[in-house]
């Protein structure tokens, strides 16, 4: 009876956590909807008097708004990609691993299994990176997220503002969302500023629109500052081909720690996120190269790295149990 109550309580808490996790997204959506109303109706249709200015403002605003909303949607609803089946332990290997009581033998078992896989990163102690929750050998740049309760390929961080884990499958969309958010706030601030001055000087009548216009400028500037900082940080990460986790914890390879292990040069680093075709760089459609399980590395020669040598992909034939529960402090900036 007591066990049943505990299970019911645990299930209820998980349900509450799922519901509460959408609160930051709801806040962002409400702010965006209000900004749409304030800009389109209170500014353009009520405050702006010139018909030509109204049309220009509305066309440019909606062009930016469409890409802003599109990238936000993709960041939220693009599911994190998990390692495929060949990285999971087979039933037999899992039984052998769990029944083995000697840690050194367990480590050797993982080393033998990893020889068949394209994994080059290790734990701080040099062991094969293994997730005892998902029962798999972690691919390079893959980490376990305790919020999503899964291993995520090329995990960057878990973002509460999109209620999703940012990784290989949606990092491009997240970067585009930040870029269009900055542009959205900048456009609103620059077009509203002249009317803010007119209201401040008393050149326009003090009507209901005054509150919306004044507050719209304040909110746009506030979010613009925080978003520019966050976007600039991620631009720096992309230029170095790093994830947020790798920037705070240097990846360890078979040859030892190497903070620039995935740095291929500025242009190639950008292509690792956005792809080779530049016409897709500004559009939120998937174009990142590879499958998220293995990545080219600057320290390995072509014969060792099939991604650099254009060879055939690997065939289907760690004790690093650290969770990454959420964003680091820098990623707690409000996102519009």
C-alpha cells in the first residue's frame, strides 16, 4: 500500500514538473503576442499617421516576425536526437557488464566494445564514456540530460526558454532564433524611438497608445541587451566549433585533453552547424552535416578519421555518469 502511494506521488510530481516546464515558454509567447498587438495596432495603425510609413513598417515587421516565430517553433518542437542502436549495449553485454563486480574488468569490457565504434573522447580518467542510465557508450560530444532523461547527441545545454534540449538536431534553429530575436528587438526599438521622443516631449496626445509605445521601447531594449550577449557568446562558440559544455569542461581524447580538438578553422566550423550550402544558412531547415554520432577532428589524420578521408562510414557491428541538468548561469538570460 505504501509503495503504491509512493509511485502515485512520484507520478504526480513528474506530471507537475512537465506542466511547470512550459511556464517560461508561455511567458515568452505572451510577451511576443503583446508586442505584436502594441506594434501593429497601437503604433502602426493608431500612432503613425503617414500611410506610406505604416505600410513600410508593417511589411518589414511581419517579414522579421515570421522568421522569428518560425525559428522559435523549430527550437521548441525539434526533438533532441539520441544515439542509435549500435551504441547501446546488447542484452548479453548488458548482463555481463552488470554482473561483473570488478571495476577494472568492467572498464576493459567497455574498451573492447568501443573498438567497434567511432568514439575518440574519454572521461577525465581516460575511461570509455558510458551512461549507466541509458546503458550505452556515449558517442563523441554526447551527454546525458537529467531534465530530458536521455542522452543527447552533441548536447549544448538544456534551455528552459524553449523547454527543450539544444543539441545536434536543433542547434542551428536555436542560433537562428537568437539572431532573429536580436533583429526583432532592434527593429522595434529603432522604429519606436522617434515616437517615444514625441510622446516624451508632448508632441502627441496622451492617449492609450502612449503606454504601449513607451513600454514597447523599454521591453525591446531590455531583451536586446541580454540577447546580444547570449548571441555573441554562441557566435564565439560556433567560430571555435565548441558546445557550451565543451567550453566549460575541456573534452578529453584518447591522446589527452584538447580544448580545440574539434576546431577545423573558422569557415569549416560554421559549416559544421549550418552546412555547405549557404542558401540554407538563414532558413530554419536542417542542413547540418553528418548524423551527430561522429565529427571531424583536427588532431587526427585522414587514415584515422573517416569523415576527413571521405571513407565509408563505420559499420554497425565510461564511467562518465555526469548529468547536465540545465543551462549554465550565462544561459539564464531572458529570451524573447
